[in-house]
C-alpha cells in the first residue's frame, strides 16, 4: 500500500522530471503568450483586467484586439402576456491596440481593464478572445482565450449549464509547500506552462511541472524560491489550445 508520503514524493518527482525537460512535446518550444486575468470567478459589479504575459520572446510587429463573448438575458413576452427569460449570445469588442515591436520573455502588457459585469447579467462563462494581428488592420494569425465564470449569489443556481473548457477554480490542497493541487475544469490531452506573478512582476516562468493528476485536479510544482512567500497570481496556459486561466491572490497554506 502506498503511503501519503510516498504519493507526495512520487508526485513531486514526476513534476520535477517535467520541469527539467524530460517529457516536453515539441510544441513546448514554440513562443507562447498567456492571458492573465484579475479573476477566474466574477460576481456582479466586478471589473475584469486582462494582460498579455509572454512566456517566451515573441517577435513582432503585432497588434492585439480583445473581444468578450457571453450570454445575455433576454425577456420574451408570450401571446398570453406572460414573460419568460432566456438568453442570447452577446459580445463586446474593443478596438485594436497599438502595434508592438515585440514582447520579451516575462513581459506583461495590459490589454483591457474596462469590462465590468453588471447586476442582472446571466450567470455562466464569459470568454475573453484575443486576436493577434501583424498590424492594426491585418487578418489574425493566432487567437488566445481565457474563460471566467460569472456567478450571481442572488440568482437561482444553474445546474448543468455551459462551462469553461479550461478553468482553474482555486487551490484544493497543498501536498507540500511546493506541490499544490488545484480544482480545475480541464481539456483532454493538454500541455501546460505557466508563470508566477507578484504584483506587476513575473517572478518565475514555469516551463514544466504542471500536470493533470485527477479528473478535476491540476498539480503544479512551485519553485522553492516562490513557495510560501505571500500573495501571488498563478497564470496557467494550455499550450495546445492557447487557453489561459488565472488563480489570483494565491497564498500557499502550510501543509496539514
């Protein structure tokens, strides 16, 4: 029978092997831009901040355009005068940003901080779609995405509704100060990278050490230099799907 200590050591050893480059597919070598959001769960009145985070050097020129997609409530009046509420697709598109010469590894670049979720909005996923263009008016050559869930504590609970394809909800448990397990909705066959951000500075880029260890569990090996050191943001990206998720204001708890 495996002991809890053996399981923790095995998890750390596997994560460490990936971190050292022993199990990385070739796609890990391509430049990656993650999206850092100010939250993974938003509630009425919250405003979303979206930043690009370069995990590699990214050559330019490039311009970005942000679009928010979600379901908006729609009141339908029946012939008998009764009203029912359904939803309709909605989107808010920002104008293209200025053309950038390049992005350096570990560079953060603000994309938008003006999208706020109002009261009465429909609970469910809000997708942040970011188109990368070679110029302000060129056709997109790549798309990035992040998904956040809008929850309204005053609205009826929605069971079995739309979900995010990739969403890290929060810390589930700490196996050690360096091996953290997160509750997450995960795509199949993903390969993950990430970064630890403290304030406005990228403290570490995680080129490996991130793996799915359960149906809704994502295990992350945090560098010892970053573990247990106050509040940080953990930014994760599915490199194959170009989808990101952020765990904001993460404080590593002591192991019980």
